[in-house]
C-alpha cells in the first residue's frame, strides 16, 4: 500500500509503535451535514461528533483529504484538542474535506467534514455566509452572535460589533457591543442591514479571531412586554366540592403578529385535556387598537382538598422574557354573617311582604268584614248625623262655566254618578248643594249646618276645575276645608277626577290634605258626552266605600228633597 496518500499526519497515530493507515477497516459515519465556513486570516473550528464518550485511552487522529494528504502539526496556527481541531489562521488552501478517526481498544470510527474558506474583497466587511435574524419596529431588538459552539470551548474571549464596516459603540442606539448579544434600542426600518460580531480569543498562547455576519431584517410591526391583567397575585376562596374557574387575561401591546404563549401551571403544566378534573382552556384572542387580549381559563370541575393552599401561576412566554402572575386557592370560611342575616332578615322580609300585601288587600278585607259582621259597628243613626257625606265641588261662578267641558264633567259626576252609585246601589245619603238646599237660603248657613250634619266631606276637583279664580276660592270649598283642617269635626275624602293633578296647582290647604291622606282618583273618561259610572264593585267605588262610614240601611229622603226631585 502506498502510505503517502492518504497518511496519518496528526500525531501520526502510532499504537505500540505500529503505524496504521487511514484506509483500515473503520466504521464510516459519513460526512457531516453542516459545513464550516470561514475567510482567510480567521479561525475555524472542526468538531468530530462520534456519539461516543472519549476516554483518555482512546486515540483520535485527524487527516485532510488532499493530493498529498499532508497536515502539519508543527504549524503554531493548528491546535488539536482531542475531537476538535483549530485552524487559527485559515488560508484558501485549507478548504477541503477533513477526517477524524477514533480508535478504541476494540473498535474504530471515522467521520468526514467539509471546511470552506471563502475569498472576500477588501472593501467587503461582511462574511459571505449571512444567517438572517428578524426584528420588529418600535420595541428594542436583540441580535445574537452565532458563535456559541466556539464560546463553549474557550475560556478567554471578547466581542466587538460592526454595522457594515462601522464599529458600534454603547449609547442611545446600541448597548452590549462588547458581548455576544447586541441590543438595538427603538428599532426602526433604517436599522436593517448587515451586522458583524467579531470574537477575539487566546488558545494555548496563540491569539485568533473569528467573525459572523447577520443579515438583519426589520418588519414594520412591534410588540412590547405582555402585561397580565388578572390574576393579580391575590388569594381566592372556593367551596370544597364546588366548581371553580379563573381566567388569565393578558394584554400584548403591539402591532402585527406576535409569538406569545400563555399557560397555567402548578409544579407542572395544567392539562389541556377537558376530561381531566383540573384543566385549562384557551378562550381565544381579541384584537384592539394598540394590541391584543389573550385569555386562558383555569377550570376545576370539582374542587378537592388537595387543590387548596396551592399557588397557581399564569405564565406568559415571548421573546421579551417571562411574565408570571399567580393566585392562591383557599377554602371558604363558614358564612356566619349570612346565617345571622337570614335569621334576622327573614322576619323583616316577611313583615315587609305582609305590609305590602296588606296595603293591597286591606280595602277588600275591610269591606268584607263590614258586610260579614255589621253588628260590630255602632248604629250610624245614634250619632245625630243626617247625611253620610257632604259633597263639595266647583260649580259655575258668576254665570261663567269654570274650566269648560271639564268643569261640566265634575258637575255631572257630583249630580248624577255619585247619587246613582252611593245612594241608589249602596244606600248612602248625600248632601249636595242645590239639590237638598232650598232656594233663597244663605249659602254660608246651609254649608255650615249641613257639614255638621254629615259624617264625611267629599271634596271633588280636577286639574281644570281649579283654573277659574272664583272656583278656586269658592265659599263652599273654603268652609269645607276649614271644617276638615281647623275644626277637625268631619273627616275629608279628596276625590280627584280625570288626569293626575299637579299638587302645585292646588291651594295650600288642599295640598296639605292630599299629602297627609292621599286622594281617591276617578280615571274613567266620558264617551259621546256621557260619563260611564262603571260598577259598584270597581276598585274606585271600593276605595271610596273604604273611606266612607259603614253602610246604613237606605231610608226615604226628607220631604223637601222629595219635592225638589219632582
């Protein structure tokens, strides 16, 4: 065999003083997929990966597949570290295929790798091979120097960054220019370009350097550090055996796409399987003007004792770092306040309901009681009163009809509707001025005398009946109100006809009466000029009967009244 091509050239691989050629029967692991790139004058590192732990008794040798197979170890710019070979000053002639051979006591392995030394132009400050790293606008950006494999085998090194051919300095725009990670502040579209990181190092007393160029692409989008809206590092209480859920709400400020992951975790990631008792459910995303909301639900189908006193963390991952928010789940305390509130509040609630129901049905109950137990009420004839009610209403004043049609409706109600129902159907006796009084009698005397003979005062009025000044100041109304308020001899019943009357238009005395005892409101409208009186069982008539004295037997009207009706 011709030992001149290829031959063992590094450490010449002699075992027990026996030289072995590289074409011996070794397990061939092929050619490494990744090639190594460098430029003249810079270092290159070739690593042999044989998937085996190398021991001190194992022997590794290096060979270069070229026409003469020569690789001199006398060159100070070539350093060998077991499965690594360093070429500290690469030349164009160093390009080619390199092979490492590992020999153990009973096996042999070999692997090939390719080194490409690319020639560059003097004016070109960048490396020919340029991996791409994208950045986004507005936010700060990070460029990582892709020399991790070199740094792992060196103990002393330093960095310097360039954009194009210009060295970068720490300042308002850049920081970390002396480290393997360059920070670009407030990235703009103008920051796109080629960035070169150069690492200088010392190996076994020999200096070398190596550089990598990054093609930086700037996208017109930006994202800032996410913010967790909830949970807010608090404690939450839940009842054992109940269901429970908590939403993690995260806001991602920015414009455009983002890579943000939100997960719930305990001492492990919470399951995404909905059939599990404790699981997490992504609720989706919602885009807003200056960012996006993300929501993930932590769900307990049933809370158990083992779930308490644990801290559940909402973890947010993106290229800006890790954001964590949490809450602690505690068992709910017995709600003694609720029990006390129910104990004292239930009677109060029952009382309020009872009062409300009584206000609704008291009229029905009172009328039913009157009709069922008349013996419990005193005989009305024993009080010396002649009439059950004195009816006072506004009439035509000085020949003018006050209030027009509305005033005539009040007169119709007083002269026809009231007598038909209260006298004709219910047996009450009413005194109505002009019907029971005789012509020529003094009005003041008639009013005072008959109010004193009556058990109630019925004061009829409407919104328009009080508009005429003479009606508003009628002598009859003044005497009736005086009897109700000042003398307090006769209980008054206010009957409001038509639309609801604004209290501000009422005279002061009637405002006081209305505020103290309210008014019975007649709301029926007239049809074709005739007022419908309704039935005696209607609510209005029941309300009016409730305020009237207990019903008495109907008696024949006095003789003078009878003559007036002929």
